[in-house]
């Protein structure tokens, strides 16, 4: 298998990569259909702004479980077997797919049932995220970890391309079809995770105060200004600039593209992100990582603004692809910083804090976009969000000079840039 990228020559990482790919396809096929069903059901009895508000609730109910469970999920990822945590989370999502598939088959889907399943999906993601992010570095040598991170991102982003398109097309075929497909994909992911054998890692020392151990992840992030600046930049930029929550509105009432068009719109950011991740897997970023990350987030905001003004499907797809590429650039830098410079015994807890920030930007961003769309309209909300993302870049460049000073992923550069304080 010498033709494969170096991380994929390791069998355990191959199983991990395939599990992440199939899980992502299944998860996002479900997410796209849930969003469409919520908006479609609401539009039968409500106006545009009221339906946008109901769409925002989906993001909120997914975020609340993750917010409440962050400390617990990070601690379990450092204390328990990370493989079994991920397996249990995938099994939960498999149950969610079966439940929604049955409701669709019997024509019994309601807004309440969609909200309940969305909350359960939030629970699954809360446990799976820290476990999987902390598991990946255990599967490859440290010197090829940046390439492994890029390949893992390719699995995620490839799934983010295929998942929405699959969900949109299958839903147009039959409402239960995307949930059936997601269930099969979750089963494949579960089998792949079962195939990963025991992996060596540093264990979390047992102590009398688990709560103090849980809080250590928060303390580490708070004192490491480089990591704090990177993940908070993503939090506020995507929180304000996230246009994906409004895609059902744009597909149905702005671009008039239907569920198939929604699949294309949801897949476009992932296409741009996948191409970016593929580039980094072959040519990892080496110089001026902090400044380039700031520029990428500014491009993210600009692409969001243009998308908000667009009434052309091709232009909208280009903007979303550019948006996804810029976001992937930021993700690559942030994940490399976290994975390379966090002790393995703390990776679960720090990963949980990072996931909380990411989920806050994504799910709360969806809620914010939905609620703001209910007040000023979906299109102005997207445009205002893009402007807000650019303002965040300017503020963070000033508040966190460590980001501008981070020249590379080499330890000396990072130690000088982050000015880390003792925890």
C-alpha cells in the first residue's frame, strides 16, 4: 500500500478514516432532511419569518445537550476507552435514524419529534467529538499527525459533500429513504470502529476529585492564549457569519431550487473545504500560519456577504464553496495547534472545550441566524452576519496578537507566540 498517503498505510487509521467518512455522510444526510422537514412543516401554517424562527430552534436544541455535557464528555474521553465512547455515540445515531425513518414511513413526523431527535443527535455528538478527536493522535506517529489531521478533515468534508446531496435526493424519492441510508452508513461506521484494536495512550491519573479534573481542560484553554484565540475566533466568526442555517430558506424561497437544490447548496461549502484539506494533506502549511488563518476568516465573511446578495444559483454555489475553503483553512490551523501541543492525557478535555466552541459557532449560529432572520428577514440576516465575521477578524487581530505572531507549527515559534501561563 505504498501508493497510499503515509497515515493511511496504518490499518488502524484506515478503519478510523472510513468510520469517520461513513458516519459523516449519514449524520449530514439526516441533518439536511431534518432542517428541510422543520421548515417545510412550519411553512404550511406560518409565514416566512415565523418558519425561519422554527428553523433556528433546531440549532438550539442540538447545542443545549453539548453545552450541558461538555465537561463530562471531555473527562470520559480521557478516563474511558475512546473507541467505545465513539461506538456508543454511533449506535445512538443509528437509533435516531431508525426512529425518524419509521415516523416518515408512517407519515407521523411532527415538529416536536424532529426537535427531540435533534437533541439526541446533540448528545451523540457531544460524546463522539472529544473521543474521536483525541483518538486520532493515538493512531499515528507524531511526525505525520498534521497529514493525518488533513486526511481526517478530508473524510469529514467528503462526507459533508455526499451527505447533503444524498439526503436531498433520497428525500425527493421518498421521505423515509435518507433515514434508511443513514442507518446503513452508521452500521458500517460502527463495524469499522469495532475493528480498531487497543491503542497505547497516556491515561488520566485517578484522583479523588473528578470535577477538578474536568475543569482542567477549561483552565488549559484559558491560559493558552494561542489556542484560546484560535478557537474563539472560529466561535464568533461562524456564530455571526453562519449562512448554512438559512439554506432551506434560500433553496425554497430565494433561489427556488427545492430539496435537490438544497442538497447542492449544503454540499458546496464541503466541496471547497475538501479541496483545501486535500491540498494540505499533500503540502502541509508551514509559514505564517496565524496571519493566514486571520485572512481566511475574513474571506469567509466576504463570501457570506456576496452569497446573501446573490440571486443566481451558480454564483451562490461558488460563494459557498469559497466559504467552505476558507473555513477549512481555519479549521486546519486550529486543529493542528490543539492536537500537536496538548498532552495526550488532556486531549479529551481540551477537545471537549474546542467542540463546545465549534458547536456554539455552528448550532448557536444556526439559532442566531434563524432568530435574527425572524426579526429582520433571512437575507439581511446572512449579509449582516458576514459583516460581523469580518469585524471579528479585526478585533481578534488586536486582542490576540499571539495569532499574528504564530509563524509555523514548530514548537519554538509556538512557545514564543502563545506566552503560555502555568495551569
